[in-house]
């Protein structure tokens, strides 16, 4: 079974076409960069989300789901791959 068939990615597809993909990509890139320094995905998510608080509040359900996906999969397949799966699912 593919990761893309997991419940989180099925829920993520509901946001396809409803959000600004460029902003999501920017936030994911910043999380990836911060993770290289912090080595803690949860800390990186909290820090980067706090710098984009207005956007996060507008789309809280989406960003909660993205945080859940990042925490669940980044150690298994790497942060770069998780980010690409998220972005490709939303495109």
C-alpha cells in the first residue's frame, strides 16, 4: 500500500485547489531548513508556524494535518520526500 493511500493523504486531497500552494511550499521549505539545525521536527514546525501565524490561523485544519504528516513520515522517507508528497498531493 502506498503512503498516498494513507488516511492523512486522503484528507489532504480535500484541500487541493483551495489553498495557495506557493505559501505552503515556502512554509515547508522553512521547516526543512530549520530541521537541519534543530534536529527536532516538532520544534521546527512550532517555530516556523509561529512566524506565519496569520496564514496558519486562516487554514488551521490544513496546517494541523501537514504537521501530523510531517511528524509521522519524515523519519521513514526523509523531510524532502514528505514535502514533495504534500505539495504534489495539493497540486
